[in-house]
């Protein structure tokens, strides 16, 4: 075999081996950094993927049908007769029937509004309070209303963003009550396209709260509440609520 085909021997072979070892060591540090970085990214992605898009706030699955849910609290005891858990095939929900009453029911539930800024739920109106119009104090009744509650004052109560299904007030109308502590947004207006059909809502309550109360910091929710009322119109209101969730989007 000619010179080009000879294998290195002796001192030359040792020098070549040392060079290879040094080169490998020099490469090992950046390579190790790349590997570690990739592993950290993979763990982060896996952790994000493991976190659900939505977390349940209330689905009434553990509540007893025909009773007021035990982990909710009415503003007045009479509210226990307004709100009762009901059931239909594949779904358990909260049925509200208010006759001349206006009593909230609330559930305490804290969650990370930065990670889960969207409040989602289903609702359906069954009977609007007669002559209701949320723009007037004398007729300020709603068949359905959902609140985001944020701690504010032990005396005056929480700040709240209230989402209303109105019979006649246009969608998008902004109102306020309780000396500004409750900011109201009309989310739906009029009867649904199909009577008795559930309507799904997804609202970015974090952005609404920050906008309506003119704050920069993301608040920490204290819970949610519902209100089906007919006290101002001295009439009757009926509707249903189901499947409250906190969602990423």
C-alpha cells in the first residue's frame, strides 16, 4: 500500500488521538448546553400541554337534584327556593324560578385569572320578567345574569362584572349599579332562536374587569354568582345555568 494508504503509527497516532479527545471535550460543553436547553423546552412544553384548556368551576354533577347546591350561598335564605338543581339527559344544571324576588346565589371559587382569563358557561331563558328593562331602576329585572366577583370591601361588598340576558336592552349596552361597584354588560337580548335551547358563552372577564374598573393589575377572583330576578316588576322569571368553567381562551 502506498503512502496515502498507510495508517498512522507511533507518535503520530498518539498525537492524532489526543487531538480527537481535545476536540471532543471542546465540543462537549456547547453540545451539553444544547441538550439541556432542549430538555428544558421539552419539559416546559409538556407541562403546558398537561394543563387543561378549561378547568371546572361548577357543573353541578355532585349536587342533589331538587335541592339548592350545598357549596353555593344565597344572599338571603329565601333564595334557596329560587335556585334548585335539575337534570335532563346528559346534563345537570341550576334552575332558577323567581316570583317577585331578586336574590343572588354565589359560589366561592378562586383561580388564576392570568392563566385562565375566560369565563365560560351555558344558559337559557325560559320566561322573561314582564315589562323588564335593565336601563330603568323601576324595571331592573333580568331573566339571567352571571357575575364575576372580585374582593373589594367588607362593608360595601365586592367589585363585580355582571353579564345579562335582557329581554329588550340592546346587546353591548353598558350599565352600572351599586354605586359603580357592579359594571353591567348586556350579552344577549331577546328570546333565543329556538325556545329551550342552551346557549354557550365565552367571555374574557379579565380584560372586561380591567377595562371597566380602569386598572392595570389582573385581579384575583373570589367567585361567581347568578341572579334571576323579578322583584322590580313584581312578576315571574325563569331560566337555567350550567357548566361554569375557567378557560385559557
